C-alpha cells in the first residue's frame, strides 16, 4: 500500500483502478451515445470517427473491426481521463469534497484539451465546423463526462 496526500488513507491499486475503470467505462460509453445524438448518426459512425483519429479517412470505409478499434480507443481514453482525476483527487481532497464544482471544471478542461490538442494532432481527416450548437452540445457532453468521473470518484471513497 502507498499513502498519497497528507491526510489520505492508504491507497491500494483497487482504490485507483476501481473508480477509474467504473467512471471511464460509464462516461466513455455514455459519451459515444451523446455524440451519436448530437450528430444524429449511429454509434457505429461515432466509433469509426474515433478510429479515424488513428487511421485517418480510411476508417470511415472500414467495417466492424474499425468500430471495435474506435470503441477500444474510446475506452482507453476515457479510463485515462478518469485515472487523472482519481489520482488528482488523492492529492487534492477538495476534488472529492466538491464533486459537482470540480467535475464540471474537469469537463471544461476535457473539452479544451480534446478540441485544442488531441483532435487537431490526430489523423482525423477534417476538423468539425464550429458553430454555437456544436460548442454548446459538445461542452455539455464533456460536462456530463466530468461530472460522472467526479461523482464516481467520490462514491468510491
């Protein structure tokens, strides 16, 4: 066991992996559904778009395996995003004490990082047209994502 933070209880691997997996899976899968609703496409198209970040334009011509790759990438990114929050929460107890505030702030941070760094640096063939609807709907989806991560992290403690 490793103690993290000044007043933190001993942390086991499960104390990190459990909430990160739970939050990452829940938020990641809901995110795919929200993206499908926002863009009025099937979840398979969303998963191919995620795979396009790695494969480029060819992902959209792919079949089932490309969607499975997109799902794997989504889950990996979502769990990584959740791990970052859970580790930070071990060092900053206020993240657990105020999950609505910090979860919403984390959602905004996710939105900024994904749209300013991750997507532009990926192989995705065409950046989305930024409209007020696009900003509001995608920001709302990331707020939900951040709130899921923060509330699962709090519930796990």
